[in-house]
C-alpha cells in the first residue's frame, strides 16, 4: 500500500468516525469513492524527490467524496420511534415509569442533596400545548410542582386568557431540581450547561410521550437548553423555531413580566401566545386579539 493511499484511507476513517461521534448513522457515498477505497492499489515505485512534497500536500488536503449531512443541533436528537408506536395505555404506563425514574435521580449530587422535591412536571399527557421553563425556584421546590410562585400565577393567567387551563396543557422545566445556592438563604441561580445536559434527557422523553403540537419556551435559559442557542431572547422571541420536529415559540419568562410592567412587553408576550393559538387552531375572539393594545 502506497503512502499516499494510506494517508487517504486514514483521512477517510477519521472523517467517518467524527460523523459517527456526532450521531450520524447513515452516509451517502459516491460510487467513485467506493471504487477508490475498495480497489487494491499496487505498490508504486517511489516518486522522484521533486514530486514527494507536492503529493504529500495533496494527500493532506484531499477530502473524500462523501455527502455530509448537516451537523445535528446540540441536545436535540430525533424522537425515539418506539414511543410513537405506543398505545394510550402504554404511554401512560411509560410516563409513570419515567416520573419514578426522575424522582429517584441523583445524577447531580449537589442538587440531589439540597433539593426538597424533584419537580417533574404537571398537566395533561395529551396536551397539545407544552410550556418549558428554566428550573424550579423555592416555591416549586417546596411543593414539587412547576410554576406555582408569583411567576407561575402569572403564567396561569396567561394560559386562562387563551381559553385553556393548566389541566389542558403540560408545564415542565429544563431542570427537575432547584439549582443549589450554597451559603444563601434566598434567590435562584441559572442552571449550568452541565446540569442542563444531564437533566434534559428526561424532558426529551416527556416531549416524546406527550407529543405536543406546540412548545412555548419561557425565557432565554429554556431556549438555550432546548435549542443550544445563546442568542438574546429579545432577538428570538416571536420567531418560530423547531425542536425535535415540533414548532417552538420562544417568549419572555413570566418573571421578566413581573419585573417589567411595560404594556409593550406584555403585548409582545401575548402576540407570541396568539401565534401559538393560531398554530393550534384555537378560536381567537376580537377581544383576545386586542389584549394590551392602547386605546
């Protein structure tokens, strides 16, 4: 085997292994590439010295003719096929088993040791609309239910304004445990990327089993955890995204609305909710369309 051929083969193997590490399982390979890789190459006489350096450079810059699929988005694997085939009763049983696994989770020792409750989620397993927030706060850690504090009460009002109730939707967080705050008696902190990466598989399974038609991401941290995007929420809100095949609407977190009483900000959040309602085919009255519009 010539040195050039060996280098080409090594480059091909490294490239394919890199794709495999990113989750790619199928490749489209051009026929001419297969012929090159599978045909035995006779040992050639050593090239003249003046050609060796140029051939070495060509071998180093050569790229195999392999159709490269787009790199997968961070933390967004495709929904598992087996969950799509589950019957209604099987979905309920699988969801209950998932909840038990989450309640017993100790993958983040610092969070497991400081929490009072695992905040799994609440709502209907048949919900068409799903809300995803950041992480539990003190009130949620105490009760074991997401969005029950002041921000949660505002979220409930927003849901009711759409004509739905909390029982009609599903509410969950990126993190199931309250982020610990050593040495502090109050306040919250943002989950770390490592904490989000560790916990988000539970959310993946929740989404796969609930199968919502629309997801509303509440705040920048929820968007970062779901989409891997750290772009400011002001740039993303109001613009449809796609998460695991499901339309996703980024909007402000209710806690932000509590800090900012601007009528314009409230209207922006409501416009995001109107877009979600339209996507779901929910009826929208003239009164609802005019919420937070100046007289």
